[in-house]
C-alpha cells in the first residue's frame, strides 16, 4: 500500500542524512519507526506521577507555626555557618 506523508523540511533532511549514514531506504526507516511506535508498550509513568497518584505528594500538611519554625531553624543554621548574628 502506498501512503503519502508531508513532513517538514528539517525532518526530511534529518531522515535523508540518517538513511545515508545507515545505508537504508526512507521506506525501511519509516516502516521500522511506525512498527516500533505502534507495537510498543505505553510509556511508563514518571516517579512524580506515581507519587501524586498514591498520595505521597502533599500528604503532609504543616501548620504555619511548624513552617515558621523550620524557616527559622534553617536561617539560624546558615547564619551560624557564616558566623553571623541571627535577627
């Protein structure tokens, strides 16, 4: 079966260059790419997506006092490292 596809000039140049380097025809390369794409497993979810789905992201709610205490502790640690007085 014959199918026509319009591809952007830059992609066509890249395809032509690849075909010369690998000594394969455009048809061979395109057929292989389509087979790989259409028969491959769906992309795996990223760790971030999995963490969101399982509830790990945003699972801990800090109150404002705890957040402020953490900020102050970090500021004090940085100040002591650089021998500065904390406010």
